[in-house]
C-alpha cells in the first residue's frame, strides 16, 4: 500500500473533553466494478478496515466497503481523559496495514 | 444555509445512472441492489429486531454535486455510557450495485456516536443509516440523494 | 473541424438554451477563507479589454458541500497530491544525484509567487512555457532525469505543489515578454472558435452561458486559477491541459495534444482572462 495518511488531532485538550478527529488517506479504492480498456474487470483493491486506539485500547473502528470514495475520509469523536497516544490503522484487501501515531497532551 | 441552485437540476434529473459513476460501477445490465437487500442487511445486522425511526440523524446533500464523492454524516442520541451506548451504525445505499457503504463500531470512549465519511452513489437513491444500541434496539433514518449527470457528459 | 448541417447546431444551441430557461442560478454568495486565515480573491474586476466586467472563481459555482472542502487544507483532498509533490521535491532523481530541493531549497520561499506568474515566455524555444514544462526542462537539463509524460509520474503532484506555494496570490500574466501578445491573441481566436459535432466554443458555455446549467452542471466562467484541481469526479488531481482536452472531447471535436501550440495558446489566453483571481491550487471542483 503506497497510501499516505493524514490525521488531524488537537494538540491538547481539557480532561473529559470530547474531541473530533479527522483522517484522510490517499488510496484509489478500486471498487472491482470497473472494466479496463479491453473489457476485463479491474480487480477490487480497497482499504477495508480502519481502527483507532488510545494507549493501545481500541475505541472506534470502521468496516469499509467499496462504496466509500477514493482517498477515504473519516471523521469521528473520542473522549480524552488523560494524555496519551493515539494509534490509527488502515488495513487493505491484501492484509497490509498502515499505522500512524499521534500524541495528545492535557491542557494545564 | 446558502441559496441552493437546485431548481434547474430537479427538472433535469431522471433516475438514469450518472454517466461517470455508471462507468465506475460497471456497464448497464448489472443488477443493482434494491430495498430487499437493504432489508436483509438490516436483518443480519440487528438479529431480526424491528428498526424504529428516529434517534439517529442522517445528513446527506439533497443533490450530490458528483456521485463519486457524496458527504454522509450521522449522529445518534446516546449517553455513551457503559450501560447505554451505541454499538454500531451501518450505512447502506439502496440502489448501488452492492448496498453496503460502511459499518461504524463505537465504544463508550467514543464520547459521541457520530461520524462522517464520503461515499460513492451510482444513481439517485435512498441512503439508509441503522444504529444498533447496547440494549439490542435498532433505530433507522433514511434520506434520498439525487445523483446528477453533469455537463457535456464529461 | 467538422461542419454539420445547421439543424445539428440548432439542436445543440436549443439544448443549452432550454436548460438555461429552467434556471438562472447566481454564483454562490460566499467568501473563501482558507484555514480561517488566508483571504482569497475569488471575485474581482476584470483586466482591461476583458469581455466580462467581473471575473469570478469557479468555486462560487459549486454546491456548499464542495465549497466547504476547499476552506480547510486538511479537508481538501487535493492536498494529498500536494504532499506527494513535496515528497518528490525532496527526492533525488536522475543521473546527477539531485532533487528539486538541491537547487531550490525550501519551496515555500523559492517558489512563492512563481505559480501565479506562469505561463512565461521561453526565449530559448520561442514559445510560452508553463510549470509542467519548466519542471521537465529542469529534470532533463539540471538533474539528468527523464521528463514526465503528460499527466504521468510526478507531473501533477509536483505542479500542484509548486503552484500551491502561491496560494492566495493573484494570477498575473506578463504580455510584454517575447511574443506573448501574439500567443494570447491566437488563444483568443481559439477560445471563440466553435468546433465539434456539438459546434460549441469555450465561449459558448463559459462566457455566454456561465451561471446557467448544462444538464445538471452549473457552468462557471472557466477560469484557470485553481489548476491542478481536485475533481470529485476523478477523485484525483486534474491538470489544465487534461481539462482543455476533456472539454474539447465533450464537444465531440478532435483533441489537440497536451502542450501543443494550440493548447499553449489557450493556456496563455485563459490565464489572461483569469488575472486578478487568487491561485487556489489545489482547487476543489466537481
């Protein structure tokens, strides 16, 4: 997977705040419905799963179908009680995983 | 809200598949999903429970500027506590070649059961969102999205 | 250029006219402020001699959902291409062991304003040149690298990255250099020339009928300040010459080759028309 992820997480929050996280990753999301110039079906090749964890504990995930647009965008919420590290993972049909980590601090 | 430019579009719309997205989803002759597939998917998802309207709000544009990238968002009323929270939300497109769009899984740490993404719609159709709660109850909302043929077909 | 019987052009004209009767849709009343800080000029007085009193960015002709994507450089999917371009900028390529950065350092400084001043006159070749061609020239002459084929390899992301360094700056064309004026005039002639089975010129849609709908598409003025543009339809960056060719193909005319004299003249002329608008690269459009 030559995909590149971008994730937007606030740098710091007040304990107990519910924040919004945005993620975008470049990927063709080949649906498997298209045909090439010779009429042969182009095989499906998508990111089929996304998961978000905080300090190793998964709190949110998405099972993704080919109907999700290319360069899949996901926006979701999380309640932050303490400083820690987010881990985001994208898995494709071949089972390859891309991982991105981001720290978050508490406002002092 | 800004004034929309929908009037002319409404008159021009048919249910014909948008040329570009039809090319993406395959040539004519392909069987598209229909409401039966949606009902079956909901039955599998909710274990046969009856889906009540409401509690979940689905937000989609009335007219998709392009069927290849249609914003879809939802929000479910829930305290998101251990005792009472949203477990999953499934999004379906009733008239796509395959109805499934995405299924979102939440935990109390999610804070709010809301999310958004962008989806492909092959043609004008209903989009359905179904929420499954921790107590097993199901809630649903649906919206019709018009998918248009643009320009000179290019 | 095929000339079909009058009846076909009449039908084509009627088609556009019919759809135009259905709606007179104004460009959206909205302001483009990127990331809450970069003020963009998306409506401005046109240059002297321009057939329209005001130039308006294509951004105003899109639905709110599409316009919103360009307001935030995180939400803008075109930025994925710009980031890919940044990576290419810093990657060594070719026999001379150089990257773009080796000579041009930090693009945010060396390329600031550059994207807003092209196409420029290329004295060595006696014709105008654009960013894509400049990149290829540098690759061959200064890096010992292969030139990019049209729309292939790093051409789109790198062009988007370079032009993005001029985000917000007004497009400006210098007609005093070399024969730029002649090329602008040639481009003008092509802009108004009706071609193809549908017998349409650029001006038919973008000057005469902008603001009206062709089928469900809200016609813009066809300005070029946002290219390479992220088009929802392709879910990818689309280059200016690709768009030229696409539009011409859709009138069912033969398409000139990318970077041909015809399309370079058209690029000079459409840039002339778009002057004053902020560079929006990567713009988000349908």
